[in-house]
């Protein structure tokens, strides 16, 4: 049976989530400013979890590629420069 990842969580720094690369789990953080830039929003009341879910495929793909490339960080911070 496949292992399920914990649901993304809203923190004061952004949204945390877990990705699995080569059978190992990695904690990641997509900061609030990265989410705002991804969706090109000017809304100060932006729903960060909804934005994360809208771009989840792209966000998780970038996280996996950074981890596979050996970029360090605990949690792995997905800054806007990676998108």
C-alpha cells in the first residue's frame, strides 16, 4: 500500500509540506512571498493553502528536482527564484 504524505500545513512563514525522493521524506517550505509571486496576486488576504493547492504539481516538482540536485535545507525553502 502506498504511503500517503501529510497534508500541507499553514505556518507563519508559508506552507510546509513533505515530498518523497528515493524513498526518503523531505520537509519543505514554500514561503508566503513565493506563493504570492506564483499566482501574481496583490491580495493581502490571499488564501495560501488554496494557492498552494492550485500550484501543487509545479511546487512539488520543483521541490523534488532541488532535492535530487543536492540543494540543502531543513526544511527545503522553495524561494521564488526556483520558479
